[in-house]
C-alpha cells in the first residue's frame, strides 16, 4: 500500500514515516523544509533501511500535488504539513491560515480529482480551548480556541465535516494530538525546532545541555496540585504508531464517514513534575525560575483516549520517564 505523507520530514511526520516503513508500507513524502531539515530523510533511511519516495515542494502548489498523484497510486493520505507554534500564530495569523487551511483545500481538490478518498488529518487538542471537566472526550465542545494556530485546526475540522457530508465516499480520521514529546530511541530523529523552543520539553532539553541557561516556568498559581500547568504528554513514537491503527481503520470502514480520536495517555503531569522526572532519569539539573503566566495558557488539559483504544485498538505504552530519556538522548546526539 502507498501512503502519501505531507510534512514527512517534520517532527510527527518523520516519526510516522519510520513506523509506516517498518510496517511495510510504501511511503511517498512531500516537504518544503520550512520547519525541518533535508538530512531527516537520511536519518529515516538509517533507522529503517528503506527510502521514502520524496518530493520537495509546497502543499499550496497544486501542480506538485497533481504530479505526486499522477506518478503514484496513492491509497491513503496522512496530512501533517502545517505551522504549529502557538505564539508565532498570534503574530502572523494570516500566514497560519494560508498555510494551515488553504493547503488542505488544495490537497482535497487534488485528492478528489484523482479519486483518492482516504485521509488522516493531524489536528490538535487546542481545538477544545479551555475545558472545565477533565479528562477531555471527543464529545466535548470545540471552538473556543485561544490562538490562530488552534483556530486554523478548528477551521480544517469544520471543512472536513462539510466534505464528509457532501462526498460520502470520503473516509476521514481526525487525530487530536495532546502534547507530543520525546524522540525515536535511536536518537537520530526528534524535535529540533529552529531557534528558541516555544514548547516545554525541547526547552528543558536545551537547558540540560546548557545550550539555554534557564527555564522560565510560566506561572505557579494555576488551580493544579503544585500551581504549574498540567498537560497530557504523549511519546512521539506512541503517537506515530497510532497512524498505523488509523490506516487499518480506514481500510476496514465499509462506508464513508469522519471519525475523531484523542491521542493522549490519559495522565496529566505538571511542569514541575516534568522537570523533576527529567532530572531524575537523566541525572542532570534543570535550572529554572518561576515567571509570569504565558497568555493563552490554560490550567489543565489531559485526554480520555478510550475511544481510540476501543475503536482502533491503540493505547499509549511509553511513560514520562521514557519521554524524558529519549528527548535528552536526541539533543545530546544532535548538539
Ligand atoms: C506546556 C506547559 C506551559 C514552555 C502547545 C500547542 C499544542 C501542541 C503542543 C501542536 C504549559 C509550560 C512551556 C516554557 C513553561 N502543539 N511552559 N515554560 O502550550 O500545552 O501546547 O504545544 O500541536 O497545540 O498548544 O505546550 O509545551 O508550550 O506548554 O512553563 O518555556 O509548559 O505554560 O503549562 P502547550 P507547551
């Protein structure tokens, strides 16, 4: 089977390509390297001893998508290609809507032209906005997003819902990722954001290697156990493997439709718990200070992923210690 992966050299895309290749799928990949590096292709080959059939280009370019669909008999599309920095999206909303929303419209148009009607879309827990009840289930309301990144994912979910009604042949899975962290245990691929990391784990990892001096803990007055923000961190390899379950589900669906699944562990950990775990498993000291809250942050967010377990046969198996160990292993191998 031929799987077309957009954003194939990105953080989630690259780890998913590894699992797809290891599972015996043929992978056709597209990336414009706007937030990744070409060398990831070689790292994926080193890990799997298999190659991706790679095309360099932009999802907004209809001609490259047409070329890929003409040259390859695509069975399923897995769409990761998007900008994903929350703070950045507040500063550059239009570029987020063009890149994250218009690109999906172009993709769907070309898929319809080539009669490719199986899609996995990478959405985000951010579409839930602030929820008072935990854990979060897929039935909870979405919509009160607090930043253009989350809103762009929300817009695409609405588009896919409308598509599913208008074209019932489409089989669509929407994965709402909670907080993907960590790296492949080989240390060859991982989260390697350009510049200063916006997210907690890559920042901690760079403080551990002294590339960054001190972590700012954004607020210790939240309504949580120790006052710091609580999130559902999920190992990137667990997250990547869920896409194999998703492809199986799409192939076994007797009729079209759109299915939504949370991908998380169901456990929430605070910032201070993350710091302590990272220090313990890696035998390092993380220098941190308490800083003011970051605007747009919420107190607590963790998933109920029982629907993915029941319907996809998927559950996360790696724990916070694995996440911290693999995240650190990646940065020390890629300094
Ligand atoms: C986690 C916790 C911060 C950095 C975002 C997106 C989400 C997904 C993951 C794409 C919070 C605290 C962080 C720091 C800190 N991305 N923190 N100091 O905001 O939960 O989710 O990234 O899909 O869609 O919204 O992740 O790692 O930025 O923050 O104290 O330097 O760590 O306040 O409590 P977040 P995060």
